[in-house]
């Protein structure tokens, strides 16, 4: 029996490229994560996929939200989110964004510098503050390389400095890097964060372990339970646990359908065929930079022997090559006009697409028809929401 998403894709006449989402898959992933981390507060990282249908199903399931900007706060509120469950998680917002978030009702902010702490005190008086501590993010597909996070000593000082500024020191957060495949990295980050919380004298602190939980693209990854066990092993007594998943909730809910523009043999350049798609790095596939994310590919309607390929996008930019090192093989019968689907593409695709590079329009997004009706009667959503109340 076909899933609703596959039924949607059965219509082969829809113009490409496009992303199609099934929000009920998001609800299922949320329920699985909530079961692995019982009692934790789950704040969805809006930047992963800010589509209103995704936000609405997560509101119904009982999620809170990690918003990177006032615009994301507004999207959450429009979807029916409780403003008390929204955290302004970007530590480089700027004064105007901090003021706008506070004016919208947000009362929890993440910081990692004294400059930002002073801005929060001025533009969000009385706010709760989480300090982001720098941790090792090895094992992730896209590490942060120190862009965010204070050293443990500075993080403790920032927390101790909240009271004098009229702010409430609430807890510590960290991020283990995106598509993080090592539970041990979360264990080490948790230990570091708890050390900072103790040094700052926090009583029953919030421990926000961020996002970065992985998705099984072309190979398996540890289960949610494995990450939960690694975190719990550091001792979570008298701690309020928070997660900020993005990719792990929405990736499996999306398929990005493309069309083949050309299949070329390039003698003297490469022994493999070059397959040019009508979507590339600038039409939603930014995470193929350095081949960090290897999406599973399929070719509907083509079977038979396959051979190695280089996969490239449609623009005239020389960097718009998706896979040159990774071993991909596509059917030898592949022709211009065939569809190529990129699976598990619900995260960081439409939200990364350019607004007109080389004249290409932003990536269209479709939602599986009947989503609201299916969500309303879904026992998965009902169980997840009940567990958060």
C-alpha cells in the first residue's frame, strides 16, 4: 500500500523541481523522540523547515520552538504556538531582533557573550537566560568550528552576571554539531554543561542539549534511545532537560523531486557520466557542500544495470556539483526528462534555497493533500500531545 506521499508523487506530470512534505511523518518522529526522552521539553528548530503545515502539526503534538529570528517567532505564533514555549536561540540576534522577540512575548534567550548579555538586559528586561557553552562537536557532518559558544569559564561568569543585570540565569545549552552520529559527543557536552551550571551555582538548571540528532541517509545511525542513554549517563537529577531537534524530525518527511536536464559523457575529464539535474546547490541542496549530506537517490520508472555518475546542478556556477567523490550509481538507461528523487530531503532544503540565483525561482513546496484531516485523527499526534501536557 502506498503512503500518501508516494501517492502524491505518482502524478508524474507536476513541474519540477519541488519538495513535497508529509507532516504526519513529522508527528511520528516527534512521538518517537518524546518516547526516548521522557519528560524532556522538545523545542523544534524552526530553521530546519519552517513550513506552516509542519509547525501546525508540531503545535498539535505539544512541541515548543527554537526560533532564530523575529520572523520565525511570528511563524510559530501564526501556527498557534504558545509564546511561553518559544526560545530565542540565536546568540547573535542583534539589539533590534532581541527587542522584537521580547515585544512578541518571548522571555527565554540564549547568549554566549557579555555584549549580547548587555543587549538582552536593555531590550528584554527580566528575561530568562541560557548560556551556550563551547563543546567538542567531532563526529558531526557540519561542525560549528567555534562560531558559537563561550568557554566554560566565560559561560559560568555570564551566568553569574545575570542577576546584576536584572536577568534570570536559567541554565546551560550546547550544540554537538549537525548530523552528529556519536552519542559520546552528547555525553561529553552534557558533562561540560553540568559542570558550568554547578560552577555558576544554579539550582535545578535547564540543560538544553541542542539539536544535531542524525538521520539515516545512506547508512545507519544510532537510535534516539542511544543518545538518550548517553545523556542520562551523566546524571540528570534536579535538571530540566530540553532538546532542540530540527533535522531529526523533518528530514524523513520530505522528497525533493528533480528532472534530468542532460546526461553527458565527458572524455578526457571523467570516466563517469555527468548527470545534470534541475535542482542543485542553490535550489535547496546547499547541504551537499563538501558532500556533507548524501541523500539517497532513486529514479522512478527506470531499472536495469547502473553505472557510476557525477551529479551536478543546473546553474553556471562551478561549485554547483553535488556529488563528485561519493560513490553514486544511476541506471545506464537514464535519459533527459527522467525524474530523480532525493529522499529524506525535508530538512534544510526549501529553507536554504536561493531567491533567484541564475534566475531560478525559490524551490516550490507542496504538502500531501488531506494532511490536516489525517493529523486530526492520528493517534500518534494525540499520544505525543498528551505526553507533553
